[in-house]
C-alpha cells in the first residue's frame, strides 16, 4: 500500500468504503432490473438501504461481518488507533 505524504497514513480501501460501493452497486443494479425485468427486483435497493441503516445504528451489518472475515479489510476507526 502507498503512503500519503501529508498524513503519513496508509491509503486504500477501508471497510466502510467497500460497503458504500457495494450498496451503490446493488441499488443501481436493482433499480435497472426492476425497470427492465420485474418489479420484484426493487427489493434489492430496499435491502441495501436496510443494511446501511444497520451499519449506522449498530456499527455492523451482515456484509461487514462477511467482508471482515473473508478479506483483510478493516474499519477506518480500527486502523487509526
């Protein structure tokens, strides 16, 4: 990983950034599929939104548990300690 000249901290993709990218992708794909295939695909953005609110309220969501166990991604708060 590269380091930033100003802060001296490692730059890269934190868990929160990956979760945000996944939620955006699921929302866009779910919206497109709802328009083109079936209205039932509108549930995908709803589920992504529920997961985002779980992360905000509880500090974790199912996707964050899976990503932190399967990959080496860590929360930005953990890395700044």
